[in-house]
């Protein structure tokens, strides 16, 4: 069964779950004063990205149809609510239907806009807030047969599925949530890839970054054989480039060196080599599937400009996750991949020899779904949304907010451990320094790469903003109140639809001058003005005497100015299942568990003690492709 058919059936099940309406029975259950009111009525409410508009069709006071629009809602998240809720409202006649759990703000906006539409019709919206009870009828247990079963419909899962389906294999994906995307859809920055033709379109001005990395390798990691060997190779490449500076300088080895230093040298060198050596080809593979990441910029922890980002029709940078995930889903649909949403895997099935031969899962009504397969691929993500599990491995993170999607609970790790899988680096948990302080929304690291600065409560910079996430986060936590302000100017806003989205969502304060911005931020006006003027001078001189920043873009001198209050939040779990470069899951003895593969954040070893921004998308694309191909070969 193709994915489109699966979605239709899932939608039908969801609709069946809201048919039974308590108190007043089926229909809107309105009071007699609503009788005779007919026509189309519209209401508007504030959503995640902007205005959400709902139009209700009424016949004699009863809701017979509902449509919703919200052009700025997040693709793959808010758009899911826009697709699902109007049908439920029309079906039940109630505006008290359940929202989409992963899109609470958009869901609430739809219901508020529907209430406004009823008010516009001269009706009492409270009369239509009728409790909708779920249909508790349990669906029948079912069994599905496939060549490859994949658990988790995020970036790694769908990449693996497309690859396996391209090899002629039948593929089923199980996804615990009502939507695809996982953490991948929340990725905001881009994808790191070393030595691509798109880097050559940029003028090289990152000599200081390369020298800084080579110096760090010599001074901090002289006892690490992998880092020392990589640094030797990069030094030779750098000398050759300086002698004949053609194109843009980068190499697979420099990307490896950055990744190893970023991970404090505890990464698995073989996995790092696999990640970096296949990154440029992964950009080309995405191109072949209609996913274009050609805009190159700087990102934290990278010596040179290496992160590849999508742009919209106007040439403005957009968030990579909300761009990629719908396109990956579309490619899955074209390839005939079967996606079962609201289906939570809880057990890996094995044969008498301990080989993985399928998965047992629970459907949305509690029914058992069994998938028999020749190969199993785990792409369930990490455990960043399971704060109890986070605290278990890193107690000092108790009380932190998280940027993770609701489904990132660590189930894949636990299922694999139950059949003997080994884990690695489970206590390595990354916090991200730019999480919007009030909503826990992730603010892309790309803004700092493009020139933004971080300002503390005293109106001063306190760190090299494009340092690794662990270093920047630690510095931020040490500031007054453990927060900071991310400052950008109008020139940055004009070039980025991402920043424009943050402004629409109400994340920013603004000022026509540095002093006015300081007043809006609640910091000392003179201190901020001095800081910003000093920073602009550093950019012009390409020298930061305060914190040694080596990545510069443009001065922040185009009014008005904007600031977002940010703090640190649990972002990525570097630890997970132990795999080899072929994505085969290993047991405690280092032996392959036959038929079991894993890719993405569910695995450990790739990122060591700290993941570089932009390496997560590279991780799920590179290893997702490998897992899909390896599972296909095994299932042959």
C-alpha cells in the first residue's frame, strides 16, 4: 500500500475517533438562538508564524464545512494542524476538537479563529465548544510483510527508505507521531559538506580559522593520534593551497579535523571519516531528489564556510528542516514507501539465531501491528525529549528546557539494548546556546555565522559567538541570569526569511538606534552602544582582540536593530547505539547483530562529546543512505 493510501486510512481513523460527541449528540449541539443562521463566516487568530484564518460554513446554525489558511505556519508541523483540524470541526460541529500535539500554537489559533468566525455570525462560540469523545473501538491487530522495516520517519528514516526503495525493496516505516519529521523538521541551519563545488562560489577569507584549528590540534590534542595525523595532512594541504590559492580551501580531512576537535577527540574516527568523505556526494544525491542546498556560509566549530543551506524563490535563506522534510516525504510517496503514522514500535523481533526479523508495534487504538521484514533499520532519534532519561545520564541538566520533538524518547535505543545492542557515549548530551527563552524554540546558529553577536545582561559580548556549542553554552550559563541577547541588524533581516519569521512570531525586541535597542532589552544603553561600535570596528579590521573570533561577515550597522532573548536548552544526544561504518548495530562484544541497522541520532560515536552545527543533517543524510543500501543488500 502506498503512503498516500496509508495517510488516507490514518485520517479516516482519526475522524472516526471524533464522531462521538457527548452531551448534545452528533452535530454542533447549538442552542435554538442559532437557528436560521446560514452562510460563510471568517475569523482570524495569531498562529506560530502569523495570522491563521478560518472560514466556517453554517446551515441553520450548524457547522457543515470548515477551511483554514496560515501561509506562515511551519511546514510539516503547523501545516499538519491546518490539514487535520478543519475536517474534524466540520465532521463534529464542535470547535473543541483535540489539536495536534506537536503543533499546539497553530491548533489553538485554528480554534480561536473558528470562535471568532462564530462571533462574526452573531453566535455564541461557547455553544460550539462541545466535548468530543474519542471512539474507543479498538482496531483489529494486523501483520505487514516487507523487505525492510524502518522505525522512525525523520530525516534518516526517510533517506534510508528512499534509498532502499530505489534498490527495488518493499519498505515500511513506522512512526510514533501523527506526522513525519521528528527532530529533523526542526533543524534550522543547514548541512555541512566538505569540498563541494558550491564552496568554490565563495571568496576565501578564512585563513585565520584554519590556522586556529591547526594550533588547537597541536596544543590541545598532541596525544590524539587521529587528530595529529589529520592535522599533518591538513597542514600539507594548506601549504599547497597557499602556494597556489585556486578556488575555496576545504578538504574532507579538514572537515574530519573540525569534527574530531569539536567532539573533544572521543569520536569514532572511522565513523567521522565516513561522515565527511560522503558529505559532498550526499549534497549531489539530495539534488537528484529535488532538494537544493547550495548557499554556503559559516557555522560554529567549522574552520571555513562549509554549511550548505536552502534559499527561497527570493534568494533568502530558509530553515533546512522544514524545507527538506516535506520533500523527503514526497520522494517516499513517489517511491511507494508505506508509512504508518501513530504507530509506536516497542519490540524488535528476532529469530532463533538472534537476527532481527521484524518489529512489533502498537497502533493508535491500542491494536498490535506486526511487521515481518528481512532487515530492520532504527532511525528513532535520540532521547532529548525524555528528560528523565537525560537526567539519568547527566544529572546536572535537571530542569533544563528541551528543543526536541515529543517523539524523541529513546525507544529505539531501549529496544535495541533489549536484544543485546551496545551503546556508547550516553552521557554526552549537548545543550544549544540559542533557544528562545520563553518558548524553547530553536534559534538557528546560522545567524551567528552570518554575523550576529551575543550580548549579556550588562550590554557586553562575552564569547566568540561561533565557537562550539558546548563552549558558547557554558559561557552563556555563566552570565547574569544565564541568558543572553542575540543581536542582528536590518541588513541581516532583509537577507533571511528565517529572521523575518522570528520577528513575526514575536521573538524580537527592536530599536532604531543601539540605545533604543538597549532600552528594549533592559541593558545599559551606553554599554551596548560601545559594544556594538567596537564590534563593527573588529569586523572591518577582521580582528577580534576581545575573544579571538575569526569568522566575520558584515558590520551590524544598518538600523533598525533586533534582539532575541536566548538561553541554553537540551538539544542533541551524542550517545546512542554502537554501529560500524556500514551502519550495522554491534553487541557488547563488538559483533554485528544480523539484520539490524541504525542511522541518525539514535546512534553514538559520530559526534563524540559535542556535535558541530550542520553535522546532524549531514549525519542523517550520509548514514541514512548507507543504512538503506546496507539493509537492501542484507535483504537481497
